[in-house]
C-alpha cells in the first residue's frame, strides 16, 4: 500500500479537503468562468484538416458568448478567424445552412456575400463590394472589414482567442505540452469517426469524467474489461504517471497491449491486428514515440490523456488519437464534440476493424455520459453536501484549483 508521502495529491501540493457541489451549480462561478477564462484564453476550434484547401471555411457557433466564428483558409495559405458578422447591420455572413442544431458548418468560397444586402468580403475578411455604395453617407471601407479574431495553430490544431489583445501567446498557454508532443504524427491521421451532442450538465462535470481512470473499473467493466480494466497486477487501473504543465495536465494509463497473451476474446484479437481503437490495439504502429507519449516508457502503457486548458483534451495512443472539446452553453448544459483520428483503412479487413473500433468507442462514450446528467441533477437538489476526490482523481482536483486561481485572480 502506498504511504501518504506517495500520494499524487500531496506531490502536486494540493489540499485534500472535499469540494462544494456549487462548482457545478453556481451561476456566479459560471459567469466568472465565461468572462475570466473563456473570453481570455486560447480555445481550440478543430484542425487544419477541417479546412485543408485554399478557400475552405468552417463556421463554429459559440452560444456561450454569444458569437459565431468564421475560419477561412486563405489563398495565401494563412488561416484567419473572424466574427461571422456583416459590418453593415450585423447579419451572419455565413448563415445557417446545415441542420439548425448543428454547431459546425463548412464549405469553399472565394468570396463571402451577406445574404441580407449583398456586401461582399474576400478570404482576408476585406470588404470588396457594396451594392449601391453611392447611397451611403461618409462610408469608410477600411474600417468595415470583418472583425478579425486572434488565430494561431499548433501541430495543425487551430486556436482562437476572443480577447482583442491576448495576454498570452498560444505557445505560452500550452507551455510544456509543446515539447512533450513534438513529433507525434498528428498530420498523418485523419478523421475516422466521431460524436457530437448536448448534455444537461455543467461543462466541468464532463471534464472531470475524462481526466481520471478511477471510474473505468466499474463503469467500463463491460466494454473495456480485460485489456484495460480488471488486470490482476493492477486491478484498479492505477495511472502510470500524472503530470502538470502550467494550467494543463496529463495522465498516463496502463493496460495489456499487444495480442499474444492478452486477456481478450477472439474477435478482439482479430480487430487488434487490423485497426486501432480504445480497446483493441497492437504495439509498434509508431517507430519513435515523442518524449511525452508513454512518458514512463512502460511496457504496459496504452494511452496518455492531455488536458489542454481550458476546454480541450487529447488522448494520444500508438496508432491513433482522440480529441474532445467541452463547450459550456449554460451553468447546467454543454455541447461536446469528440473526434477519433487514425490512418484511413486500405483494405476491407481494415474497414471491418475500423467499424469494430467505432462501435466499441461509441459504447464507451455512452457509458461515460450516462452518469453526468444524473450527477448534475443531484448536485442541484441540495442533497449533495460535498464532492470527494481520491488520489487517482488528482487531476480533477488540480483542474478545479486551476479554475479557482483564474476566476479569483
């Protein structure tokens, strides 16, 4: 048994007291999070593969603020972000053309024309045409371009900052993550499947559920039992390592990788050799792992989860990676978007293996989200007096401490 000196919570210098459930229910805290964190820090809006070609664009509606962001891959090769708002009378330049409930829309255009009065903007956001311009009074075109949003990229991930004068550069906000993940082949993998939807819970409840593995032994015993959970020499799936990089953090998780000797069924074993998934995996898909992938160089490593402050998450594995965006909508509602990326299948067998992985991941996600709305309801009931985090939930505690630090600064 570990002594108290071995506890990760103490190594992180954190308090061990329980927390108030108001972290999930307080409207005042939610508004502070919106204004002091989400309006000030770099936020991920997908990857360059979402808009790979010049002229490609994607629209992200962000009801939290509220605003709508237009990302354009310019003909000069640069990715720019703009508020999706015509500077004439405020109509959206790119209106809803997907399903009303969709948060993301995409397409390809050389020019963006407002559907209200026909003002035209180019790929750099510049206003290039105004119908019947002579009818206006003292119009100054150079001040009527689309309102640009600070935009930057890291390893192909696109980030925006809604602060007109960001206090930190993207690299400064990411801190040590830049070096830890340098060399991971993010650009070699493409989207193979994903999930998006809304949940009636506070956004931090969902983050909490995705930065600890303590829940896996119970909640995922049906879907991940064998290769990941219920292993004899680590029955509680204790993490290989926890680490913090400023406001960001990492958990490194064990399992039983490989096919030979792995306690899995025949279908699992077959799928493991054909396509990567959260459950079925085979060693050796990467020849040279970056220093931050399997940082302890453990033989029984399976994946690392990087929490990228404030609302982004990357799970890196050997042969695939997964991203998760957590977007608050209100104090008790969030929108989340999950994407799995890996090499595209080249054969029918690999296609089958990928479909197996998709169904398996879907089942794991359904398990993950099955508890969150019920937990939120009980937090709001007034019956829950305290929230307790044990040592394997150290990153949850670190996350909430980081939130407190930012909203009280």
